[in-house]
């Protein structure tokens, strides 16, 4: 499967990349290029989330978005030629982080807060 990963060199994204490679998928990473380029054999496209122009005119079976912090950026990337789009949030969903530890019972941002 051809997968576009938005993010992919740090935090959650690097684990998604490792697992997708372990399963034999062909990967393209779209990152700012500030934390390396990911594992060998992975295509790396450098850019900013506010401008997905470098990804236009291409297609993927799926995209996994691990770095969508602004709704307009998620909208733009989800409008690319993709079979499926998976948006993954992480600790940024928790208003108490990083000041307090996060658990499954921690409160989360609600309806556009944060």
C-alpha cells in the first residue's frame, strides 16, 4: 500500500513509520525537515502544513496525519488524492499537558477549545 504520512520523524509519527515499514508499505513522509528524513528507503518531501502544494498531482492509497494542529491544514491535506485519510491526535488533545501527567481519564479539549 502507498501511504502518505504527514509528520513521521518524531513523536507518534516515527512509530507509525516503523510499523508501516515493518508491514511492507511504501511510504512518503511530508515534514518540515527539522528532525531528519526518516528511515532509509522512505521518500521524504519537505514542506509546511500551510502549503501542501508539493504533494498535489500525486496519489496515495491512504494518508496518516500525525501533525495536524490547525483545522485549515487538515482540510487541505485531506483534500489531496487519497483513498483513505486517518487523522491521529495525541497529547495535544489534553489541556493539562505538559504541566500535569496525562492518563486515559484526563480531561480533553472540547469543541474547538485550545
